[in-house]
């Protein structure tokens, strides 16, 4: 495994062996095993991806697992086996695919490695051959080991001997579906072949038991690629069109090595640019070629004056880079990477030639000529038309204006020397100038109490008489920092000695000022000469310097200890049971003036009055048990006078000492709830005319007599905050009471609902449906019909032993349903509420009937 073998890549960290490699065959319905052996020559562990790639996905579908992963250590090898199950119905032909070995994580520069494979699918071999089936043979006889050899552009005649073994006259046709129509020509015999048969040239006609010959002329075009071909020949029978008569012919097209090489001069004369040449490589053969190009100077001396560089070739890889190789017995050679050239492809490779030493460029004359060569090399030792290409570069002489430039340079040097002498010995002394005036720090805050400090540098300090420093406002120019004057008549002033050094330049660092309050400052430094009443030598100003104000208080945290509290069953004095406790945290308490707390309901009604806590002198006495001031004001479990059940939203507001009138920060809590003691809602009684209300009541009413109102009575219990509603009328009522309820004289159905809601939104209801109906019309009966027949019993009797109601019973009274009892109202025919018995119809649902 350590040596390079066919099917492997040598000189790389991965060596791969494929079996079979290149072109291979398989019959339809058979199984082909493809073995991939990989050897890790690198110095690290590698995870490999080995898979089959097929643009048409045909070969991938034949493989049960076309993607495999391997982990191989250094110096180890492993194998992967791909099984290709060719379906029975696969048509004969050539199916190209690729085997790819990739290690993107460990060898990204050397992978992926790709192998182009071709699978020739042969027809399925029939296991049963009929005696009467026709047969054919091919001449010359070829095998995979001994194919027929043919050059591109040549021709080969293949004789197909056909034997008609049937007892019928048959016509045969020959086709080759695997080859392009330009590659072959089928020639059938013409004229009188046998007595009674005349061939038309479109097929071979044979009598029973006769033999005939079809000529297949193979002529690959001149551009045909070299390689092995296995076309399938099929013979068609007119009598048996479903019969597949197939045979394979093995053909090898010989390679033609023909390269055309040309060196083109694009830029051959240069001054300061580079010369540009192009090596045009054209593959006129039928096999892929790979070439190496090497550029070098002809003379050893010229190799040190010129530099060669290969540019990216056309249609080459994007990461194409030149490689320089130094020969041991000649001038250095600049090599190009391996350049692949496909058959019929033309690639231009640009060569840049650049003179490197400008000092060796000729001043006069016609210039200098550099001769160079481009060597051609084929790593596979295949023939080339030329061994090298000769080229030359003309380096033009310098132009005349460069002499003028040299003269001007000399004159400039003389002038510079004269100016230097004047500068050192004759120039007047320079006045003092402010070289630098900046603030000592980037930012200042009033909270720190530190004043603004300045840095400055002044040249020629011996000419300084006084320094005047003043701080002005950036807005209106008013004086914010009082002017300070430093007198240099006696040397460095005492106030500046701790901060300044006096040398050739006066350097002062971190000089303090009296600016320490909030504002935006611009400091002006004025340099005055030693002479009195003279104008200032120089004036400089700083950039705006801002002193940030003291940070205002800010609420960082506000919330209850619990989101829901429970109302205590037995409240105890001075106890926090059921009382809301709040936590809050306020940053920057140094300017804190007052903390205000107010509680509201969700509808923004104030339920906890505004409470004020004065922090101007520290933590107030009422909060000393709950609050502490460190870097921030932290208050924990502050009790709030809110014990009544309900929802609360608390808002905390803080004011600053700088602006005590308006709050500088505020924050609200989420909704805090105090749940009341749970007392179940109970409807103690719900009566209609003194009787318990049933779910449904049916009442008979006379159309011309208004019925008396019903007396609705109720009583409910369930704790505090109960809301009792009687719908549809009269609406909200007390916890107990009695109200009249009027009925309509027309038949209708009404629903009376007693609804009880507590303050938590819980609800209990009781409903009764009241239906008023008119009595049915009585039929007209003659006196004869009312007389009972002899020997018969009357239809109704007050003393009916069966329990039927007589005329005096409630069933015989208008407005009362049969089987119901009620007490009549004084002065009215309307009876009390009549509940409907289960399984019976109400009076309005019973049709009128005659007595029987």
C-alpha cells in the first residue's frame, strides 16, 4: 500500500486504489462490486468521505449505500465496498460516474480526489434459446483483452453472419445504439441473393435455413477520443420483433499525440513596466495532455537582472500560483504548475518578464536586449513538437528629460545647502508659539469634585513675558473660570514649578484650574511678550471641555415580595399578615431629595394615598428598619397600608435636590392582588308565589283578562361585595327580598334569571322558564249528545272510582293542567304555577278532543 500503483495518487497524503478502475462491464440483472482502498500517508488522523457521484442519479440508485465515512490514523489503511445492483430492465449502454475521496477537515488542500469511471451495461443473457431462433456471429472476433484497434479517421469492416434457422422467410436489420451515427454505416446486400429473393438494401432477406452477411463499417471521426469502446450490436427480426439478438464488439481507438505550441509577444519593448508574452498551447490530438512550462534567461548574468512570473492561464484553477525552481547547473528557472489540456482545447498562459535593477538601465543608445527561453516538458514523456521557445525583451534607454531632472536635482541640493547655512547662522529668533493646549483628562464629572487640568507646550520660552489663562463659556463666551496670570520675568513662576519643565520648549502637564462645576468650558491661553503694552505673541484655545453634572437618582427595582396576598381570616393588630410589602432600589442616592409612593387600582383610582419620605437628611425614621444607603438606596419589605381585598398598582417617584419640584424618575409595579377570604356563594331560596322555582312553569291565561303578577322571592349568602341581579327586570336587587313580576296575556316564553356575583368575579345563577298559554277552544255539543246513552256511565263524575277528576277538581277548572294542583287566587280564574310532569304534554300541546 505504500507504493504508487495504478489507480492511486502518489506524492500526496492519501493513496487510493480502485478495483475495477476506469471502464468496466456488467450485465443487466447482475451485481458489480467496486472496491476502494485508501492509505493514509499523512501525519495526522483523518476522517474521509468516500461516495459515488452521478449527475443523472442512475448509478447512485443502483447502490444501496453510495456514501461512506472512514476514520484512518496515520500509516493505516482501510477498504470500502460499493455493491451496484443493475436492474434487469436496464437498457444496454455506457453510464459514466465518479468515485470521490474527500477529507475536508484534515487534508483540504489535497482533496477531493476524483476518479472518472464508466460502466458498460451489457444485455441480459437469455437462459433459454429456441432451436428455431436466428443467430449471428461477428468477424473479426474481439474480446476485452484483444479489442479491434482503429485509428481516428480510419475504417474497419465488421462482417455480421446471420443464420435464419426458422421455417419462414425473414428480414433482418442491424443497429448499434451505443455509437453516434457518424461512427458507423450498415451495408446490406442488394440484388438477387437467392432464387426468389431480391434485396432492397434496407435489410437482409433470408429463406428458411439460409445464411447471409451484413457489413458494418466502423469509421471514427478524426476528433474521436482515444480509449476503449464496447458498442452493443442488435439484430432485429421482422418475424420475431420481441426477440433481442445482442452481441458486444470491443474496439480501441489509438491515441494521437499532436500539440501546437506558439509564443506570442504582447509587450516586447518596455521602459518601467513589464514585458508580456503568451504561450498558446493547442491540443490537436485525441488524448488529454499535461505540460510544464519553465522560463529562464539564456545568459547567467541576465538571470540576475530579470524576473519571470507566470500569470493565471485561461480556464485554469482559481488558485493557480507560480513556482520558482533554482537549477544547480544553469540560470534559475521559473516553473509553472501542471497545465491540463483537453483534446481540442486551446489554452493561453501569460508570462511576465520584468527587469529588476533600474540602475543597470542604459542611459543612451537603443536599449538592452534580454534573451530568454521557455522550456516545454511532458511529465508522461509523450512527444512534443518543440523542446523550447525562444523570446527576447527590449529594455529601452532612458529618455533625455531624465538628464534635465538630474541637473535640477543638483541645483536643488546647492539651494538646500545655502538655506541650511542661513538657518543656522543668519535667521532671526522665532517668537514664542503655543504648540499644544489640551485637557488633562478626556472627561470630567462634578460628582468627583476634581478641577479641570490643562497641558500645554510653548516654543522659545525665553521670549515669554506673561501667560494669561481664562475659562470661557462655549455658549455665550462669558467668563466661567477667573483669569490667572503667570509672570515669567523672574523665570518659571512658583505656581507652575510642580507641573512645568523649562527647556527649549516650555512643557506643562496637569496644571489645575478653578473649573469644577457643571458646564462647557473653552480655555484661552495668551502668550504676552516681555515688552509692556506689546501685542500678544500667540493665542490658543482648547476644544470644548464638558464637566458632566451629578448623576440623578434612578429607580433600578420596584416590586412586591409576593404577587398575590391572602386576606387574613382573623386580622391581628400590628401584624403584617395580608399586608402588601414592597421592595425598591434607587441608584445615585447622593442627590435624592424625596421618595413618593402612591397606590392605584387598575382603573387609575387612588386606593392608597400619596406617602412622602424625605431623604434630604438621610433615611427617615419610618424607614430605618427597612432601608439602607450604600452605593444605592435599598429598601426591603416596606409595609403598605393596603389590606382591603382587590388589585393594586403602586407607583414610586423620586425627586432630586437640584430640582425638588418635579420627579426625575418614576416606576410602576405589576398588578398586586389581595385575595379575600373565600366564602362560597349560596342561593338560600328562590320562590315563585311562595313555592320553590322549578326549571319550567306553564301557566294558562285568558286573552281578555290580565293575569295577576307573580311574587318572586329570594335570599342569597356569600360574604362581602355580593352583587345580586334579577334579569330581565328589575335588575340589581338586595341580598333578599320579594318583587312582583307581571305576565303577558299573549302566549309567550320568558326566562327569569337570578344572578349572584362576588367581588372576585365568581358567579352563581338560577333560572326558570315561564311559558304562558291560552286554553284550547271547547267544541259545540248539542243536548242530545250530552245525554248519556242507556246503560252507559257519564264521562266525568265527582266520585269516579278510578281517580279521574270531576268537574269540581282542578283538572276541570280553566287554566290548570291535568294532574296539577294549585290554590286559586281570590277573584280570578288564574291558577298558581303548574309544573309540567315528566313524560306529559303541556295543555297547549294537547289537541282538542270530544268526550267519549
